C-alpha cells in the first residue's frame, strides 16, 4: 500500500509514537508489543471492544500507568520527560473537578496552572453551554461538568488532546455541540486529537485517522481514507453451506454464511470471481468486522507502522 502520510505526517513529525509498548497487570497483558505512529494535526479515533487496552494506552501517554516494556513518545519526546507535560491535555471518563470550586474559580485555577492559558477559549466553551460561572462544579449536571472539563482542557492550548470517551455522559444535543466545538478548535489550532469512543458514527463523522486495538494488540492503524478502501465486502453462493474455497486466496477478516449465501469482508489479493458481488464497505462495517475478529491479520498504512527494535515484550 502507498505511503499515505500527509505533509504533517512526515517522519519526525509524529504526535504519538509507540515502540513495543506493553503493559502487564497481575491479571495479564493489557497491551502487548504495540508499535504505531499517529501524525500531528489529525483526529484519531481509538477503537476497540471493552477491555481492549484503550484506557491503558491513554494512561501510559499521560504517565498514570507505567509501561512493562517499550516506549511511548509525544512529539518525539519520551512521555517520562517533564518537557511533554505542557504539550498535552487529558480528558477522561471521570471529570476531576473540585466540587466546592465555582466554575469561575475553576477557570482561574486553569489560568494559574497553565502559562499559555487561553481564557477567551475556555470562557467561550462554558458560556456557549449557558453554564453559570458562579455555580459550584459539584452542583452542575454531568453534561455541564463535562463542558467545564472541556474548557479546562482547551484553555491549556494543548498540541495534543487525549480523550477517553469524554462525551459518554452527554445527551445527543450536547454531544453534537461538543463534537462541533472539538472539531472547530482542533482545526483552528492544528491540535492533534486522540479520542477513544464506542460510537462508530461519532468516529466516522470526526476522525480522519484510526488506531484499532483488540486484546491488547494493534489491529489497524492509519488514515481512514486508506484503511477502508483496502477492504471489500463480497457476497455469493455458499456451496454446501460453507464459504467458497476461493476466499482463501485473499486476506479474510470475517466470513458469515446464511443458508446458501456467504458474505465476507476481505482485503483482496487479486481479481475476484465474476459470480461474487462486491462493494466497498462503510467504516462501520470494517470496524465491526475487525472487532468481531480480533485474530484477523493486522493492517497499517505505511506511515503508521514502526518497528519495535528489540523492545518486544516477553
Ligand atoms: N489497574 C488495573 N489493574 C489490573 N488490571 C487492569 C487495570 N486496568 C485495566 N486492567 C485490565 O487491562 C485490560 C485493558 O483494560 P482497559 O481499561 O485499558 O480497556 P479499555 O479498552 O479501555 O476498555 P473499556 O472500553 O471497557 O473502557 C482489561 O483486561 C482490564 O481488566
């Protein structure tokens, strides 16, 4: 496959770069030998089933979790170097706001803790949701707290925004509003966003880059525009109720047989038989097939691949 790197994605210009990254808890491996790159200026969806290792990966990036093996760099700097701290902001499922602080106090605290604080952006986010500045954050609704947490994250003017299902507690209207805001702010400043989400439509609407993990391993990484067209959805007659032998000539992600019909998501390695119907799948169809088939062969666009160089986990 062709190198799909954008001008921003040339080597040395990676927002996040992992080599042989692994994390083992007492219960087993949460992440195992993960190597990938995410170029700067992209909105990257972090996708995977429950327990895939998404939060662990974001925890490693924010130093809340220590790696068992491998390394992770933010803008080329190892994450344990204090120089990376001002360059990223993290917003998780928990919104750690001081309950007794008012919204105004919270924004003031943001200003004092962050030298490059963008007060106008932070206030704009809060005011556009009609969140009262004098209210204590402990008295706000879940959605309002999320908005204040977004304001804190954006006010920091990060180059990299790491989001762990940040909109899970928002109603559809607020979710739509925050997505629009997120896109606008990211485009305006060229912020790289890495966002875990289970909402495939949200990912389809927002993300131009994908990192798919399952069972602690990277399954797909790269440009959405290159990953999706690499797949083909095929349908045809299933002789004897089993998939046709010709499928084995291609990389098969998932096969389903219903009666005398089969349907498969494949990465074609050559011409397809004339008696198969074929179509380009949607992003949702590609993601669902990969999530249902964690053992399917992985796929990286060229810029997304990085060799682990002897950091492989045991
Ligand atoms: N602090 C911890 N101690 C022990 N095991 C953990 C810890 N945190 C995560 N794990 C385990 O590591 C694996 C990956 O968990 P992680 O939370 O990273 O997954 P996830 O993809 O974020 O899942 P979800 O979509 O459900 O939030 C799971 O098996 C989980 O049980």
